[in-house]
């Protein structure tokens, strides 16, 4: 046996060792892919009832949304009617009500001013009496 043959045997042994070391992860990867394939098949077979139920749920949701749409349109018409009613109320009673409020405010101010003037006049009179007593 020559040195070249020994080197070839060592290289062949190293290659066999390398193949064995790489075969283990490849076998594990193959098992993982088989499990993934099985999981995908199960998910596919179980997804049909799920999609049917989701479709039924969406149908019910759409029905409820149609009802809510009707309710909101009725609420919108009620809002428009209330707005028109408040406009009519403001137009018919707003002006006279404001005038009455302004008149009553003016009368109360005038009464207060008259009472203040009367009290101020009484105060001057009593001050004059006091001055007269002192003189």
C-alpha cells in the first residue's frame, strides 16, 4: 500500500463520515416536512366548515347592519324635524321673549337706581342734620 492509497482511504473515510453527519439533519428535515404536510392537509379539511360558519356570520352581520341603517335614517329624519321645530319656535316666540326679558331687565335696573337715589338722598339729609348739630 502506497501513501497515495492510504490518503485515498482516509479521504474516503472522511467523506463517509461527512455523509453520515449530513444524513441525520436531512432525515430530521424530511420528518419535519412530512409533519408539516400532514398539518396542512388537516387544516385544509377543517377549514371548509370554518369558512361556512364565517360566511353565515357575515350574512347575519349584514342583516343587522341593514337594520341599523334603517334606524339611523329614521333618527336623521327626527333630527331634521326637531331642527325645523326649534327654528319655528325661535321665529315665533324668540323675538317677543327677548323683548320681554329686556323690558323686565330695564325695569329692575330703573327700580334699583331709584332706590339707590332715594337712599343717597336720605344720606345727604342726615349728614346735613349732623352738621347742623355740630355748628
